[in-house]
């Protein structure tokens, strides 16, 4: 293979790896945004309900880790 073909192959490998990284970051952003809901110009956590009592900090963490 000549140097032009090697360069072309390496560029395509870099493009492929960057695409995978971009898709990974997009997936993380979508998961983060899905935790929230917007209602009447107010952003709320999707797991909390209006009028309900908020769980203690440690209780919420233990519930999230036990469900995963």
C-alpha cells in the first residue's frame, strides 16, 4: 500500500472512532435530560411528585443504587 492509501484508511478509522464517541456522549446527554420534565415553565425531577415528601439524601441514593 502506498502512503496515500494508508492515510485514507487511518482517516476513516479516526472518523469512525469519533462517531462512536459522539454517539456515546449524545446518549449520556439524553439520559440526563430524561430525568427532568417541564410543566408550566417549571423544571422538576421526573422521580418526584407534587405534594409528595422528598426522600432523605441517603435514602434516595440507596434506592437508586439498589435498583440498578
